[in-house]
């Protein structure tokens, strides 16, 4: 099972290119493995709030605005549409 080549690079430039290639391959495989593991272990979060109406109907999450802020002014002057 230990197949390979008997030809070894002799020139320093060929050894450098080979070393860079192996390092690049190691980084790519490690990144792929880490990304795959993270993707498979993360639990998808389902948001029960998808609109302002849903936010207004629920009672678990507190919400509001700062006093004298642009957001508070916006909601005061809005027509409720």
C-alpha cells in the first residue's frame, strides 16, 4: 500500500514549490473540514418574529426606543400603516 515515486526533487526551487503546494493543500483541507464540522453541528434557529406585527403580539421579548430619538419621533408621527 505504500506506493509513491522514487524521483525526489533535487533543485531547491522544486523543493520550495513542492513545500508550498503541500502547505496550501493542508490549509484548504483543514478549512473545508472545519467549515463542514461547523455546518453540521450548528442548530438552525427559527425566528418566531418575522414582522412588526409579530413583535407587537408577543410578550416574551421586551422592545422600545430611546426617549427623544429619531425612532421614537418616527413612530409618533407615523399613521399606523
